[in-house]
C-alpha cells in the first residue's frame, strides 16, 4: 500500500519547486520541439553529402573508363598501388 504524505512548504520552498518545474517544462519543450528540428537539419545535411559523394564516385569511374580507353592499359595494371596489397 502506498501512502502519500503531505509536507507543508514555506514560500521559499514553493519558489524552488516552481523553478524546478519551469526547468522541467523547458527541457520537455527542447526535447519535443527543438531536437526534431535539429535531426531534420542533420538528416538534410547527410542526404546532401550522400548525393555529393555519389556524384564524385560517378565522375571517378568515368575518369577510369576514359583513362583505360586512352592509354589502352587497364587502370588496375597502371596503378597497382591502389589495387594490390603492399606486402
């Protein structure tokens, strides 16, 4: 059985409890409103970075194809340091 005990508070104690409740309300608002906005912004930045990296990869593979076409030597044979183990 749970018993609730009422403890009378002085005016000073009421102010402290009131301030604590205000802090809890502010934290609740930050968590429910501001954090999703931050994550939305972060998600947008990550998506933009993913698009940029994808475009760079497409340019790199096109450059590999052009290099092989012009030099008539495979990229793997021309730059073995990137494709074969060092030891």
